[in-house]
C-alpha cells in the first residue's frame, strides 16, 4: 500500500528524532521497520546504484573494469557496508517517487501510442455505417477528445458570461428607452 506524504514526513521526523537521541534502540527499531516494510527490487536496485554500488557483482556476474578514474569507488568506511544506503544518506522517498513518476510517464506514453495506433482502425467502420449513425458516432468520438474544463474554470467562465449578458441587456434597454422617447416626441 502506498504511503501518503504526511506518513512519509512523519516517518522522517521519527527517524531524525531517533537519530538525535542516539540510543541503541534506535538502530533496532530501524532494522525492525526495514524488515516489516517490503520494497520492490527496482527501488532497492535504484538505491544501490545511486550509492555507487557495483550492481554486476551483486548479481553474481563478473565485474567489468571501470573505464575512468572517476568511476572507481572510494574505500568503505569502517562499519559501513559498501553500496548500502545509511539512514543519513538514503532518500527512499525521492527514489520511489521518481520511480513512480517515471512509471506513470511510461504508462501514459504507452497509452498514447496504443491510442494513436488504434485511431486509423476506428475510422474505417464509421464509413460503413449509415449517414445518421455515422454522424452520431463521429460526434461521440469528438466529444471524447474534448478537454473539459474543471469546476473552477467552469464557474468563472459562467460568471463572466452572465455578467456580460446583464451589462449588454442594460445597455440595450437604455438605448431602447432613449429611442422610444425620441420617436414618441417626433410623432
């Protein structure tokens, strides 16, 4: 189940409070939390890659030699497992959020692509229909493509329209009264 932003912030505050206290139970509590909250392999792999871990050696494949000096890892600090994120440097919320956003973008792109592929196929059956049914079907298809306004925009546009109509009605009413008075005086 996905966590809300408030839950993630509350967890972050708890971790910071435990870090400030510095007692031994903080480490035990963190370890217990990590075992109870499952993470997908993709998220863990992204965390390890961001920390600079060699993913090929972790998968059991032979390690490729680094091509430049900047790609070499710095020696690990004592008590720190290389490639594993510590609580101070880990940003699992950002990584998982980034992964979710990327997955959402990929899903939308795939949906647009499939819709684009289907578009020419939808037009052929419309030509075989009768004139009235084809017209109604094309109207329905066009209405599906309309970008409908949200509630706030709809209220704003409706208010502006009503105000404009009231002003124009008053203006035309005044002109009608003036011309009616002039015609009455002339006759």
